[in-house]
C-alpha cells in the first residue's frame, strides 16, 4: 500500500521507496523518509497529502506519495 491509500491519522512504517531517481531518493532521505522510519498521513488534499515525519510536516504531491510504500 502506498501513502495515497493510507488512512489519515494512523502511523505507518515505511517499507520501501519505489523510485528510479537518485536525486529524489536523496531528497526523501534528507527529510527522514527511508525504510523503517515511522510516517503519519495528516490529511489528504486534492492534489497532495500532508505527512508527518520525525515531528515535521511536509506537503507532498500524489506522485511522490505513490512512491512511498508503507
């Protein structure tokens, strides 16, 4: 299941990041978004979703959210 299908307010553990872009992987890693890290979907918006990682909130688009497998 990816973050687009995740339930709001529930904490998940990131299982993997499915992307072939090394720059995107490095960006997500800098946010603290990597395998084994807890992540919570705060809310789903029309074209993005708000997530909480390590006590910080980020607004990520649907395409990026689909690459994060929980």
